[in-house]
């Protein structure tokens, strides 16, 4: 009899707990990253943009530019939306951006104008003039500080004109200042702000390309990973409970030294032991065979969003990491030809979207 009474009480308590959980209400926000792939305007600027002019190699006209903006705005408005999440991303990191002007044009597109996006952008020293930036919904996020942190890397190898068969072809070629041997690449953008009242830190990245080959260029991306690590550690030293999101096109996979060793990203949540530790949900996705881009018919995940330990080991009273995804809807995919299944990018005959799929994470928090 006593056992039967105990079982009844246990079941009653479980039912009460479930009802209490159902009564709770949660806020959901999406954070996204997208490589805009050559978002250039039609104006001849001071950077190396001659290819992206009306008389340039891409025959980049006003009509094409307008279509590119329309395409990108559709994607940005829809990333992460589904039956559970109706709202567009509250934060969007972007790269391959020519200047602030193209971002101003982008957020004024019909798909985005009612979202109320603000812009954090700096011109970087990249020789092509492509930058990183953060778009944010002003009604939810208020930047309190932002800075572009330069990545100092130098070419230590002797110049060689020899072309190796395994060198990767890219329009994002590494360019060296011959007087100093410095390689000018994208700065890392650090933005601190209040997301619905809670302070978070966001780092937006576009690490050096694989121009010249993966092995030869790997030290440059390893240096980028170390810089990310230094940024995080320097703030955690002052604010032990600081929360970080680091995201970008890393030009490396989740398994490469730049990510696993220099930044120290972890595969499993259980590996996180201190506020400086970083969890990378895209590592398991890569192991499962997912991709954000393709090269020579091999897929990989270069586009990643990682979160710090304080986002993972939270109790929903503050913003907590929930889950991540790759936004690869059918309209973003090449339907036929040699590159069937690849992201639908710009060609001579079609203004596509990008050669990368965007990525996103969800943050969740209980209503106070």
C-alpha cells in the first residue's frame, strides 16, 4: 500500500512539474552569419574594384547590383525562420562587403526595411577593400562599444613564381606589401552591446584565404585563431562572466589547427570548463557530412558560429545557446550542370546569392 501511494505521489509531482514548465514563456532570437560574396557597388572606388564595374570583367551593372541586393535581402530576412521562429535574425555578421554604402543600400531593401537594422562597419586594410560588418535590430540590440582589431601577419617565405597543382584558385588572393612583407587582410570586428538588456560580445571574422594552397597559407589562419583567443581572454580577465559569440568565414574547417588548437574550440558541451572555453556546434555538423561550401566536389564548413561557456551552461534566466543550423533552402542551391548541389552563386549569366550557405544559431531565454 505504501509503495502504491508513493508511486501515485511521484506521478502527481511529475505532472505538476510538466504543467509548470508548459506555463513558462521563452523568448527566442536568431544570430546569423553570411558571406555576401563580392557585394560591390558600381562606383569606381579607391580599392581594387575594377573587376566589379560596368566595363570590368564581371560587367557589373546597376541592374545586376540591384538584383544582388534583392537576393541577399531575401536570404537575410528568412534565415532561421520556421514554425517556431517567425522573426528575422537579431544579429547578422557579414563579410565580403565593399563599404558601408552597400550595407545602407541592403538594409533599405523591401525585405529588410521594416526590420530596423543598424550597422557596425569599419573599412579594413584588405587590398580588395572587402570588409566584415555586423547588422543588428535596433529595437533589440544596443551597441555599447565596437572596435576593429587588426591582424598582423607577415610573409616569411621567399617569393616564388612557381604555380603548384594543388594551389587553390580564389578571387580572394593573399596580397603582400613588398616593402614590409605584411599581408593585409580583414580586421576582426569586436562589438559589445545589450541584447534585450543583457550584455554580450560578438566577434565577426573573415580569416585569410587559402590562396597559394592550404598548407602554405595555414599559418595566417592560425594567427587569426590566436587573435580571437587573445580577444576573448583579455575580456574574460576583466569580466569573468562575459559572454561571447565568435562567427565568420574562417576559410578553415572545424577540424583545422586554427580552430581546434589556436582558438581552442570544443566539440562537446561537456568539455567546457571555464568562461574562456568555446563550443563549436558546427564541428558535429561537419562530422555528419554537412557543408556550407564546396571546392572540387568536396564539401566543408568554413562558416561557423561558436559560443562561450556562459552561453551553454546557463539556466534560461539569461540568454542561452539552444541549437544551430545551416540555411540551405532549395532556392539557394544550383539545380543543374557541373555545380549541381552547390550554393547558387553569381555567374556571367545569372545574379545568384553566394558561394556559401549562411549559418545561424538560436538563443533562448525565459521571460522575466
